[in-house]
């Protein structure tokens, strides 16, 4: 069974090919940037964090004088966790003079919108993780979080080094992010001496995960590695806790937020997750990275009263990366921004980015943390603590 991406073909006619973003490239006044996030719907927890993180970055950039004296103005749109709404938001941003768009954390929305960005030659920085957004490389599409395959590879490194050789997979067939992660895990598993002994698809609307768990029970799997996003993760975790499987549950950065741990409650305790490295900022050794993370986290806590979740780091990095590209380009023309992004190497609170002509994702597995939920907080597993002493993004 393959994952489905909602079609947006009827909306393509709204775009005018070749318009680019020059309408917003006047040399004075605010520089308009579109921000499309899921503030309602299944990915509300992700989109809310994205927006809050982006706002902190905006405050920093504008507080430091903006881009050559020009402030950045964020034009915020809610895609409602619906791909067609993301396409409509892109068209609105373009019409309203945005020079670039920072896009939804919903991979299905990103995949629906990127053809529009390419058609109109407008830089698009996606807050979603599905590989297909940037593999193969598309001229105007860039990715802020690590790719699904990068999360998969980091998790497999952890499995190999901790003696896990047999895993069960579960994955949401309607999520492009989950599908990409599932496929990458299967493709890379043998390279790390790992065998997939059970592989269980399910639907986003699943309320009863017993049919997913039962084949795992008799498979001999040492862990259950589940790829999913939003509220279904809470349901799966709660039912897993009472299923008596007696093996670890491993999730991904899609659950790297208190909006997962709080509703999951005791069921989240002991769950292992791969997250962006900033999520474990309080445990990082003294370094330039830690100083970047601590600065952002302090500003975020002062404004919102909590430590930033995974998605806040993504939203923050999206604005920081685009702002640096604008400075480097010395221009708001789409082609100049695109070229600046392709040559951009930058340490952020989300890790070290190195975009090139052949790599529009920018993050390596070293920028992904392996964490465990303890007392409702994300702390590095012992293996991760060891890794931090060996190789830290600089």
C-alpha cells in the first residue's frame, strides 16, 4: 500500500508561469516572506511550533536592523493540514509580493506546493521532511528539517551500535513523511546489519492498533519503530503501553514536542525518539552549537513560557536561513536568493546546514539526536551522550 498525496491540479491554473517573485523585490520597505503553517487540523501541534519559532527569528533579524536596513514582514497563512490549502496560500503569498515562501511542516502540503514554486521560480523552504521534496533536486525547493531518510539513517546507526538486529516497522500510509521514512529504513537496514521482521501499514484514522501489534508480538522484533505524525502517535503510544509487548517503542521527531508527551502521559515514558539536535540543547557540551541553541531557547522561553519543541527549531531555522541568503544575495530577486541558498553553509540552533547545488536538504545524521522521554522531558540516550563527545556540528 502506498501513501497518497492530495491532488492540487485544479489549483495550478491559478499560477502564472514565469512570474517569479520580482513583484516583491523593490529596494525599499519591508521584505515580504510567506509563511504557511498548519495552525488547525491534524498537524496543528507542528504548525504552532513552526510559527512561534519563526517569530523569534523574525524578532532577532529585525531587532538587529533587518536586511540592509529593511525589516522582514511575515505573511502568515494556515494550510489547515490540507495540501490544497497550502497551494492556495502559496498563490496568496505570491500575489501579495512575497519574495520567498517558508512552507508547511505537512509533507503532503509541501509536495503539492513545490511544483508551484518551481513553475513560478520562487524560493520555497519546506518545514516538512519527506525526501521527495528535494530528491531529486529541484532548483527552487529547499528543506529545513532533516530528511526522513536522514532520521532513518541516524536511528539505524543507533540500532547497530546498541545491538539491535531485528526490528518491526509500523507506518502511516497517508503520510508522505512516514512513507519516506519507512522506505528509507527498509532500504538502508541491511547496511547496518538490521533485519525488518515485521512491516505493518495503517491509516491515519486508525483508532485500534491491536492489528498492528499482533504480528509484531510473534516476530521476534527487538523494537517497534513507528513512523507517524499528529494525534495518532498518542493513541499508538497509549495502546502500546498496555499491549504487553515488552520491547521499546521508537518514534521520530514528529513527536518531539510536549504536545505529544503531555497527552500521552505515562505511556510516553521510556519512548525513544530521533529529534533535531536542538531539542536536547540543555544536555549539549559547551560549543558554538550550544550557544546558538541556548540563545534561541532563552528567547523562546521568555516569550512562550516553555522550552522550544522540535518544530519551533525548524521554524526558527527557516527564517534564519532565508535571512542569511537575503544578506548574501544583496537582492530580493528570486534567482539571486536561490543562488545564495545553494552556496550557504551556516550553523544554526537546528544544526549545521550546508546547501549545495546537488544537496538542497543541508543536514547530515550528525544533526539528529536520539532521545528518550524521562519525566516528560527529552533527554539523550546514553549512546547519544557518547556521540556528542565524538562529533558535534560546528
